C-alpha cells in the first residue's frame, strides 16, 4: 500500500514527463524526412536486434550542430533571456507596490483585493491577450483616449513592438509576482516596524532595513515564477510582438508548424529546457531555504 | 525595589524638590467612541521602576504607547525630561521599548539586532562593537552573538530584546508584558535579573503587566488602572496593605470581602454585616460616613483559626470548614459562616510533620485583630 502511494507521483512523472521528454530527445537526434511522421528513423521492432542497432546507428547530433551554424537560434535564445529578465524586473516594479498595498489594507478588505488579483484567471488567457490587441492597436482604445485628451496628435505605434510584448507579459504574469510577495508581507509582524522606528529609523529607513529584507523570499519566488514561463513564452510575442520580436518560443513554433522540421524544433526545445534547468534548481533551493528558516 | 546609594529609602515621589522625568498632564485618548485613557495625570521620577497594572483593556498599553510615541493623546500633554512630546515622532525620542512579541528582526543575528539602533545613530564601528559587547555581557549572551533569533530559546530572545532596547542608553525604557511568554520558573528568575539590570544601568523603567505578582516584585511604585483611569498609585506595600478601594483590594492578591454598612467610626471603623451579630472592626480605608454601605476587606493570611472561642479579640466569627487546600508551604481553609459568606484563611505549614487539628465539617473560630482589616466604601 505504502509503495503504491509513493509510486503514484513517480508513475505520473514517468508517463507525463520522462516519456514525452524521451520522445522529443529522440526526434531531436533524427533526420527530417518527407513522411508521416516527418522524421527518420522510426523504431521498427519487427526487424529484431539488428533493426534496433540499425535504428540507433542513424541517430546523431546533426541538428544541434545546425543550431550553432545559424546565428538566428542563439540570437533568439539571448533575446528571449533579455526580454524575460527585463519583463521580470518590470513585473516586480508593478507587483511589489500592489502586494504592499494589499498587505497594508484593512483586514476586512484583503479577501476582496486578493479576489481581484485572481479574477482574470477566470477567463481564457488567449482571449485576454487578444483583448490587448484591441487596446494597443493604432485605432485602439489607448490611442483614442490619448488623442481625445490631446496628449498626442498622431496615434502611437505600440502593437507589434517589444513594448506591447512587455505590456502583455507584465499583465499576464502580474498575479504570479503579487501572490508570493503578498504572502510574505502579510505574515510580517507589524511590531517589527514599530521596533525599527523605536530604535531610530524613519519610516523609509524601516522599509529598506526591515520590510524589504523580510519580503526577499517572496520577491525571489515571484521573480522565478515570472521568469521561467516568460523565457519560453510563445503566445504573447506572436500576438502582440512584431516581426523584429525574436523569442525562442516563436522560433520553435515556426520550425515545427511552418517548416515542418520536427527534428530541429525538438533540438531547440531540448536546449531551452537545459537553459531553464538552472533557474528551476535555484528556485527549488530558495523554497527549501525558506522552509528551513521557518522551522 | 530600587534603592539609592544613600542610606535613606528611594522615594523621590515624597520629595518636593525632586524633578519628575515624565509628566503626564490631563491626558485623554479616544479611539472613536471608546475612551481608552480618561484624563490621567501622573509623574514618574528618574530611576524609578514603575509598573502599570490592570486587566486587559484597562488602557495601560495605550498609555505606554503614548510614551513611546506610537499614539498621540487626544488631549493633554506628555513631557519627558521637561520637553513637550506632542510633536516628537518615536524615532526622535530618548525612549526605547521592549515589545511583548520581542519584535526581534528575524533576518539579523543577535549581534546585529543589538547594533541596529546604534547604527541608526551613525556611531563609528569601534564604538558600536564595544557597546554591543557590553550589552551582550550584561544579558550574558556573548556565546550566542552570531545566532539568528529563531536559533535561540524564548528566554534568550527575551534577553536579546532587553539588550537591544537598552543599547542606546535611553532615558526611559518601556517594557510591554516583558515576561508574559516565559514559563513560571524562568519568569521569576528573570524578574530579579530585570531588577538587577535596572539598578546597574540606572535607567527609568516603565513596565506594563496584568500580572500583579510581577508588578509587586519588580516595581518601586505600582499604578493600578481600570477603564482608562488610575485607581491607585503607590508602593507595592501600600497597594497591598492599604488599598484605597474594593477594586484594588480585590485585584491585588487574595482578599475576603464582607458586605455591610458603616455603623460606627469611634474606634476604627465598625461595619454591621449581619442581623444580631457584633460589628466587624477595622481601619477606615478611605473617608467614610455613618450608614454608608461598605465592604470589610481582610487578607486570608491575617486570619487566625482556632477550635476554642478566642476571648482577646473583638473580631471573631464561628463557621464550618468547607474545604481545605494543601499548597505545601501553606494550607487554605474555606470556612462557611452560618449566614452564608465563605471566608478564606491561610495558615503557614511551619514544621514538616505538622499535626493538623482541623478537618472537613469541623466547627472553628476565625479571629483577627482590630487593625488587620480595612473598611472600604463601595
């Protein structure tokens, strides 16, 4: 019985992570072919031991070598990293004051404020990103509003630029930044700030010396929760970004669906996963340290 | 109790020339409709160990928070060392506070917690280090300097909090239920440690507590509060032996209260308490008039218990033993009088193998001297 219970998560990981990962890895080592599925070789067990040996002998690292030969790919990885870092920073700038305000709000308001943060999840992510097209386009609500107020005389080009991508990412991932920061700030003992003031801090000093260091675990968790999915983000750059918005998620999509080059697309995906492993491990360590500190 | 270096007893409140450190003048604090502090005036002198004592919600914490600067009085003036405090924020007061939760910064080590206030003053590094070491020595925590607050025990945390609040050498130290989170034995030890430290540093301490034993042990003077008012401000002895009201007598220690009316004021105060009984005789605890309804207050340890009727005392009543509580160092007898009231009486168990004369249902006499009890107006 105990083995069964412990086994369930392992079976889950095996079936839903390791097996698909193995398939993608295998495709990335294959060659493109005009066939269904569009790669070769395929494993044919009827050929016996010799057939399997033949199958493995045809696998090679050709696609990975190809990724290094065309500068599109490493530029896309770097550009994705840059966009993810900047977007995470912008989300932190927007999210921290909101989380701080929520944690400082009267206690009876907090559930309602929390609800407002979570509410957007109740509609489809895709629809919400499409809605931003309506807001940001040349004839969109934002331009109409700015023209009406007289702040601008010509409509701004926001849609299909990196600015629109940043707006989309900050908007979409804001709750992932707010919630962990709010959780740490809300738990903070209010008498700590009084103690800091009592010992000679101004309010602003108390914020820098007490509130911010104590919110650090929440800030770190929030940053990882935004950074990790943003790095591989595909929908937002393809809907809101322009032709010059280079992100690896978009490249992957084009390789897979437009070029029908499954092996190269798989190689791109494997490299992306390897890049993500570093922040994911760091995130896990941060969570572990926090748990230890609380004990 | 703090005693000055001279031979006479430390009692600046009796000295007309002494200058108080804190002057609270007609201070009222309202939160909406609720009056937390109701027109209080109080003077606290340098080097006093002053206790604010009362049940929760009596306003003692609000009064302390006003001294620290976290609350401002609705009306009235608080001045510390001659300076009006109404516009001085907490971080600009020569007052430090030890919080009930200790409020130690969890991300800083013991050393850094103690240095926190000193760093805000912009002292140079050597001076800060020297002062922190001095504080660590004072509270005997030198070995734990590098630990974080979650790595030390509750008693150690309490001492770090004390060291941190004393590090800046404040004129006034406020202690909010400082021993509330400690277990009884540690609490008693720490009470004496606190008194030691107060004497060594010569700082004025104001302690807020709901624990009357704690207030009595540590304080030079105790202010008993109720509903935002000061009921009595006196030394622990006077508070215990000369309470000015039934409230104070009942709040501090154990007391028997017998209700009646004042029947005579010739020799002490006489209280008629039951039909056909001799009146009880005691000291008047406040100004009384004849016929006024009053309570007779007598402490259990001041009552003698005997099998025979004592002839030499005017205050004597007969009753039946209802309950006996054996507490080790003393025994408590609950004696029911024929007219209903139950009187508690304490007898010390002086020798180890005592022959106990009384048992349940025994008829006994209770007696006490004319000066043992107080007659207090109701």
